[in-house]
């Protein structure tokens, strides 16, 4: 149950190092163990050519720059990064983070979503977001955010599919790679999570799987 504002005491910052799902697990980013496979997933043969279009970094032509980028991420507590490991084959296939973490106000964001081609449009990508959302609300956070470039149609579609509510656009919010960024804001509140979370669980369940995909859409599972 959501905590009344009158009783609000704040929540802890993220400390979890492993979250287990059905299709994937999330491990706290460790470049020593994850960098080689992340390089192949994000910059190797078959990598998504549009992957870096709306991110504030990349693409990386040199491995040294990529490793420096990963090491910087791993050293930070905000953003707090995870690698995504496919449980079927043990391969590291992407990263994402909890970020803009404000424990005193119970506010947190999922961001820096960087998934290799094998994760895209698959249950693995959905489950990665679900595991972080579930963790955030179990820790007592009141508000989970998703923000993206307003021109990023793929990210906006993903936010709405995943159950985030659109809140508006911050015009001229940032300058990224020498270009203006208007930022679209989305959120899920703690009062909404029981319905949204149950939808994730139903969509990811074995009962909803078929040989060609899922029997019901995520929106249908929420309904």
C-alpha cells in the first residue's frame, strides 16, 4: 500500500546487486566480467545501427573509449547500472540503470536503456524493466520515471506499452550531441503499480507464451 505523505520517512538508495527473472537476470555492472560481451552486443557484427541515436554518448569506434565509458558507469551510484544477462545462454546483451535517484522524496527513474539486437522486441527487454520497477516499488519509492527525447518514437512507444503515463514535454530541456532535446516525461506511481505490476507478471507468465510470441498484449494483461 502507498505510504501516506503524512507518514513519509524516505527510502534507501539502491544497493541490490542481483535481480532474477524468468528470461534474464540483472547483475550490477562489472566491466571486468561484462565488458567483452557488451562490446560484442552493442558494437559488434549485427549491432543495431540506431542504438545510439538518442543517447548522449556513442557510438564507439574504439574499444578503449567504450571501456572508459563502462568503467565510469560502474563507479557511479547514480546512475546505478545493471548488465542484462540472458538466462538461456549466459550472454550479456545490454545495460540499463536506475537514475535521478532521490530517496528523500521517493523518486527514481529507469534510464540509459541500451539493449543489443537480441534483446529488442523480446520478453527479455520487458522483463528487465519489470525487475527494476518491481525493485523500486518494493523499496518504497513513490514515483518511477521514464524520460526520453521527444523525437525518439521507439522510446515513447516503449514507455506507453510498459504502462507509464505521459505527463508532458519539457521544451529545450537539454543540449545533446550539439542538438536541442525536448524531453518527454512519463511516470508510474506507487498507487498504480499493483495494476501495472500484475500486467507485467501475466504477460511474462508461461501461460501467456506461445511459439510465436505472447498470447495477450501487455495492455490486455493490464486490463
